C-alpha cells in the first residue's frame, strides 16, 4: 500500500527547476538569476573560518548578522527577520498569516514560489494580471483586497518580468491597504533597479507603513545563492516574532551567517558588480530589440522578452540549449511565448546573443 500523504501536499505546485541545470557542464547558466560573480575571497575565508567550530549549533540569536543589517539600514535588530534564503521567510509568512478562509493577493506572473503559500495553507489565492508593459497593476491589486485578505505580495522588481514600479506608486498603494493586512515587498533584485534609486529608498515606506515588510536576499547581488541567506526588514516586531515562531530553530547555518556579515563589508565591490551587470543588461536588451523582439524595461539582473506568434517557445529554448545557453522558458513561469534570461558574464551574454540570432534566423529568417 502506498504511503498516504496530506491533501495539501498534492496541492503544492512543484517548483519549476531550470531544465538542463548542470553546474559542471560548459554552458552559459542564464536560467536562475544568480550572480555570475563568485563570492569575494574575504567572504569565502570568513565562511571557511567557522567550519572548525561546527560541532556547535550556530548562534541562535544571529547577533552579528542582525547587528550588521541593523547598522546598515537603521532598523532595530528585533525588526529584522533572517532566513535560509528569503524563500524561507516567505514560506514562514504564509504559515504564520494564512489559513482556510483567508486570502492572499499577488500579481501574476510573479515569483514562482508565491502559489505555494496558498496551496500549503488552504487560503484562497487571488492572482492579478500585469499591465500592458508587464508591470504590477496596483489599482487592480487594491481592488481585490477584501475583509478576508491577510497578505499581499508585491514583487519589485518583478520576477520573471524584470519590471519595477516607482516607490511613489507603491507608497500611494500602501496608503489604500488596511493596516491589518500584511504587505510583503519582495525586493530580491532591488540593488539592480535604477528606477528605485538606492537600497535605502524603500526604508522610508517602512517608517510610514508598519504593516510593510521588505524582503531581501544575499542570493543575488551578494553572490551567495549556494549558502542561502535572506532577510526581511519589518515594519513591526510582530512579523519577525511570528515567522520565527513557525520555523525550526537554527534555520541559518554558521557559514552562511559569517559569509553574509563579511559580504556586507564590501559595498564598493557590490556597486562595481551592479554597474557591470546593468551595462551588460542594457546591451542584451538592445540586442534582443535589434532582433525585433519585445523586451520589458528591466530593473533587475535579468531580461524578459516576448517571442513572436510564429515561434514555439520550446523550440527556441531547446535551440538555445543546443548552443550551450540555458534560459528560462516563460511557460513554466506563467506566460507562454516568453523568455527570462539572466545577465551573465560578457562572454556568456555574447554567447546568448549569438545563439538567439541563430535560432531566430533558422526559424524566421531574421
Ligand atoms: C522575487 C524573488 N524573491 C525571492 C527569491 C528567493 O531567493 P532566496 O530564497 O535565494 O533568498 C527569489 C529567487 O529567485 C526571487 O526571484
């Protein structure tokens, strides 16, 4: 007899991993929005140094990392949640806030983990379509908020569409959301967003709206995706207490904590990497537009493009894969006939551009 699993387990969508993901192969890995830059040597050293003491559990208060984030952003440590990746905090928020009868509202397509929250909790998910430029439609989202709403997710810049809204618009939206509804502003890519100014700008919103949570990660700009560290700057301590309550203790390992603390000390290098990534991104956008494709205005470390009707998305993705370039197919992310392409090294991006031109040339005679 097979094992009998909980009904909710059948409801939870399986996370769409990139096809052909192979860390050892000679491929341009442009499918997972990671950083193409390795962690700095000082960060690797800091993580390595703590390994000798890992017979002990990690610091349960996460004091050095909380302290470093508190110093950097001027948010008290009690209002900083940490997690095994920002996904960990997101899923914990679902567990802490949602239940059958409750509602969660978010734009779609957005981050592919969002549907997990309703499926796991039994809450109702309300997915709101994007506008014509593939941006969040905040009026439409506001219109879906009811007495049952517990959680609203705004992904800014949005994954997979790369677009960002200005903070003025978000501020006005937050002014329309009742104070008991938690709003998570998922800022996984905020460091790359020219539209947002700098990473301090959204802190002003936190001061004005205590129901707001700014969700961020070390997986992208800090290049620590393999260690899994995320954090949330919270409008109130209640949110941090709730997400800690529903999780296992010691959710953030010692090496990840040490690496994150060290990574924060190298902001000059972070800025240099952002500048390089943005320059490469603009070149990739231009090239894809030059091939006649619609490309969203990106504020992230990836681009999002639409394919013409005449092309089958799967053929384009496999054509790119045959040429050693892994990208993410839009169908798996909520919109067919689209591609999400991470900005890689200059050589990888060139490989992508050449491969795309060849695939389109074969199929459309471009
Ligand atoms: C919008 C968004 N939020 C959150 C995450 C989760 O990042 P992590 O769990 O690695 O911190 C990702 C990762 O791709 C993302 O795209």
